């Protein structure tokens, strides 16, 4: 009986689902101070990222989801919160918030991030996105496209985290223009 119990414990431990999160981007604070408020719209994601399953690009035209691995939260909510937090920490200001949910007044700048590709295949991780900034009735946009090679085929979340940190760095530069 003891061996059966041990076998069941080992089997369930090996097949237990794992939850993953992307780590916060630890930014160095800048000496610049924001004189304006920024509203961040919820990040738009492709359909394959709207569930908590972790996608993997099997070939050019086929996406599969990793077994027993999923995001701890929905990515659109998590990435939006992360961008807000990164900008707040970078400029040491609370004038950055989710738009339109947490404000009764319109912010000076509204940022929308549209991610069109955020996925890993056996060799690399890829992230393509567009930033759109609305300020004083003017709209500007910027494309972001990066790929990084994988160091290990088992690592999926770490390269995705590095890519999103790169996106946040570019967003800070975009905000300062």
C-alpha cells in the first residue's frame, strides 16, 4: 500500500500543471518628471493569447499550446498592469493609470499597444507590436518588432519576458518624443 501511495504522489507531481508569470521590468528611475497624465488602454492581443494557455509555434502555420503549462493570469490584464507599473516607477509618478477605467477625467496622453505576434518557436521568441499615442488631438505611432534566439528549447517564459522588457524600454523612449 505504501508503494502505491508513493507512486500516486510521484505521478501527480509530475503531471501537475505549472503556472507562469512574466516578471516586472525593473527600471532605473529617471530624473525626468512627468508634467502630464498618461492613460494606458488595455493591451490588445492576438486571439491565440486570449486564453491562459501558453502558445508555441509548431511550424509557420500551426500554433499548439504547451501541456500542463499556462499563464497564471490573463496576459492582456497582466501586461497592461506591468506597463503602467513600469512607467510609474520610471518617472516616480502616480499620473499613469489604466484608461478609461480608473479616471473620471481624460488624461493628457492616451497610449494604446497592439500586439500582433508574441510567441516562441523551437529556435526563437518573437514580438511584434504597434504603439499609438494620442496627444493634443495628434496621433503618432511606432512599430516594434524584435526576435531573440532561444538558449534552451525548454525555456519559453524567460525569452518572452526579455522581449516584453525590450518593448517597455522602447515605449519609454516613444513617450519622451
